[in-house]
C-alpha cells in the first residue's frame, strides 16, 4: 500500500570494486555477480517505473537507488556517506521516492563513489539495513525525474476489500429501472449511472443540495466507510454515492469534479474489473493510472482540484506487462507494454457534499473562486496592473509547460537580427518565454528574463541564463546592453502609458548606439491583401504557425457576459492610444468597458481583448462524448484567457517616437505583427 517502492530486498554484500568501464580481466565472485545483477536491476527499475535513463559511462551524477526519502533514508544519513568519496555539488532527494540523485564536483569523485558505494549497506531512519546501488546519469535534475510520478495527492490502495465484499456490493446494485423508489439512475451514452443521497447533474456538474434523494447510502456502504475511516484510509465520511458501470468500450470524459459541489477527498472503489484512468494536468501532462479490481482510488489536493480524470472509451487498455506492477502509473517504456482486454467495471464513487464555497489554491479552475465579473477595461493604473496579474502573469504561470511545448520555431526575421549582431554583444531578451531565442547565436552573450517563474525554469533547464523580473523594472544596469529584444511582450500591458514605460525600460538598458527589436501583435491580420498565418487554415505549415496552433481549435467561447456597467468616458487610456495613431483604427473597443473574448483564427474586432488558451488533449484518442466542461464546451481542459492590446498600423512607431534619445531604424509588418528596430542615440 502507498506508493513507496523498495527497490530490492536487503542483502549482505561487501562493497566491491566495480569499474564502470567494466572489467573482463578477472573473474567475478559469486557475491560480486549477485551485486552486479542487483545493480543492473536497479537500472531497469529506474527506467521502467520512473523513466530515468542511466548511462554506462562515467559522468558527474549518480542515481542512488534505495537511498531515498521514500526508503526512510534521510539527507543527514546519506550525505556524509556520499561526501566520503568527494565534494558533493548537489544532492537531490525527491519526496516519497526510493532513490536520490547526487552530483559530484568532478567525474573522478563520482567514479570513486560508484566504485566504493555500490552494494554498501547503510542504516535507515528506522534502524533497518538498506543497500545502495548506484548508476551514472547524464544530469542531476529533479524536474525530469518527477515526470513519471503520480499526480500529487493521489493514492491507489490495493485490495481494500475482500472478494466476498466485492461480490456483495456488486449484487446490491439493482439496475432495473422500473420501481418507484429507485435511486436516480440514468443510462448515459457511454455508461450506466446511479446516484444515492444527492443526484449529480451532469448538465451543470453540480448537486442540488436542497433536494436529497429518498433513502441514504446503502447499509453495506455505511459499514465499509466506517472501517476505512477507522483504518485511516480516508479522512472524512462521504455522504453521497455515484455508481458508474462501464462495459468494455465505455468511458467517462476527462473532468474535474466541481469544486463547489464536493469537499476535497473524493474516493472511488473499483469492482468487477480493472481499468486505466487518465489524469491530466492543465499543462498537458497525462498520467495513465491503473486501478486494479478491489482497489480504492483516493483523490485529494492537487489531483482532486487541478488535474482532470477520465476513462477513455475503448475495449483494451495499454498496461505494464511486468508482473508485480498492479496499481499506479503506466509508463511509456515500450518494452514493457501489453494490451489488456477490459471487462465490466463498476465503480462506487463516494464524495462529501460541500456546504461552503471552495477556497482551494487553484482559483483558475475553481468555480467558487471564478471572478464574477469578466475582465474589464482598466480605468486606472491599479486596475491595469490587476488585469495583467490575472490575465497575463497568472495565466502564463499556469500554462507554462504547455505554452512552451508550442513554442519551438524561431521567427526568421528575429533570427536574422540576432545573427547580424557583432560577436561578443551583450543582448537581453525581455520577456524571453521558454528561451527560444537565447541560443540562436552562440557568438552573443544573451540573457533572458520573464515574469513567469515556470518559464524561467524551463530556460534554465535548457542551460540558458534567465531570471524572473517585471519588464517595467529590469534589474540590469542602464546602458549596459548592446541590444535588446522584446518579442510579443508589450501587447500584454494594459494601458498606453504602461506600454510606453515598457519601451522606455528597453531603451534604458541600451548603450548609445545599441539596438532594440520589438514585436507586437497587429490588429491587422490581413495586410496588403494577404492574410496572416494566424488567419490561414494551413495546420501543417512551418514557421510561426506553431505559435498559434494551440489556439486554433477554439471556436466561439460561451462566456457569461455581464450587463455593461462601464463608463465609456472613463477609458482615458484608450484616448491616449488614439493620440498615437496614424489612423486606420478606431476606438470601437471603448464602447463597452468589458473586454471581449476573441474567437481564435478570426480578425480582431477590438484592440483590447481576451484571447483564449485552450488546453488541447490528445484528439484522436480522447474524444469527448458528453458535455462535461463548465461551459458546455467539448474540451474538458480549462480555458485560460490572456489579455492583449493588439496594435494598429503606426501605433508602435508612434509610441516609440514619444521616447527620448532614439531613432527608428526600421518599421515593418511581419506575419501579423508590427515590428520596430530602434537605436539609442
Ligand atoms: O468511475 C470512476 O472511478 C470515476 C467516476 C467519476 O469520476 C465521477 O463520477 O465523477
Ligand atoms: Fe469524477
Ligand atoms: Zn476550488
């Protein structure tokens, strides 16, 4: 039970010398052979269960199997052992994992550790003996190691009930639909459902708290729940039950159980047959989890509130072939996968109906915390900042990994600019995102910054220099940069003053003669009779296409529009935008103070708007069959909205012209963007 894996049973083995380059010049003793076998087994287990690839040549970093927090080995115990072999640069100990990762200052030191610590016995926190097995890895990196973990807060408890209880529970379900006193039962397109105590309405994903159904929980459940509570498997007693029955080929669309309807802990008992349930993070990561027959799935915290869960309608599941792997994640180890024919699965999902609004830490997916008012046009600097925080900063933080996965092709004109800079130039990328321009020209010293910590983390994982900061206050000394780039950043500032301030900040960084390249999204998506790639349908073209492919699937969004409470005259920032204009755009956007939601792949109708970011699942595989999302949309992933101010022709140039000490070297249109190259004089 629990998800801690003990890699190997303990065995008494001496610390023998094993050279990583391998030793065929002498015969291994029986004990040495056994140790070698165990060490190789550790490599396989790391790969299969954790997706960690070890390497057969010496590097600075080692994975220490069995030396992990999940094995009750504390840092205090492990570090001194490791330090006997050399200077430890870093020791990563991921939570609940039966391994850790150590990086030495030099390869010599890590080789020494490999040679002397393999098979070494240490004593864990509970006084038990643990044997360490070490293997080299390319890099010590916790983020990468974490990819194959169960969603935080998720547990699968195997064999929670006996086969007799399982039989009894299955027999207690009366699926006949005729009697009056039947609990609310429906045959949905892709499964049968029955509710107890409160009906769950799939139309609005909520329960009617004032209208409990006649009869309570089935008696047999009452006693089982009491037992689980006593044994500590669950923290509170549920008061609602949904029974789902899935024939092979049935499924349930990916969804998050409505926050406002139920408390934190949601549990589901699997009966009759095992099944694979998919958990998805809004960033796009999917974790398939095997739910064995007679196991209890416990979803709490992040796994309950932020991740969606669902069962793909299909007749076979891809499962781990290796014996002994019952519950838990299905890894993508192609050598260990097989097909498993589904049987009829009946699940008992118990939940506790919530009486007070949810105050979880995931406001972006929490219906209790959703803003009553959609974003409106800012009427003060304070409101502008709030708008940027809610509709730019927070959103990028949440979507960072998914966003990054759609940002890989650098735009040619920007590459050209960077390649033309003299070698040795110091260049700052202000709003660097995932760092896709930071490695374009190795002759430059490039440094990136972004407001999103998660995006900066991605840059650092790629070995780029990046830090978190606000583009209005960049902690770089004035006049120190030979060049700056600002790609798709300035359009996220919500007032003309703030956009100018962001431009001013770029200029401040430049030395006299230094150049800045600025890109902003254009209001005109059709220019000189040519539609931008954003408007064009071609989904396979290269270049900037990938930048918008994610948004492209989104059609009109059904977003509640509030009555217009805005005061048109007060949108003073917009009039100042219009002061900059050379013409062409009008101030339509001021007519209504609430921000319109843009329909992706269509022309813009307003300069200030919200652009949806839609988490897209795996389309072929994961067809949704019932409306499940909060807005009745087909996609279960949350939709995030990013604020944009799209620039009219001449507007960026006009904004630049308000700055002192600059000259505009070039101004052009590039695939739906207005672009300026300016120089500090
Ligand atoms: O079948 C299951 O285990 C889960 C059912 C479920 O997620 C639900 O009814 O909300
Ligand atoms: Fe659910
Ligand atoms: Zn919530």
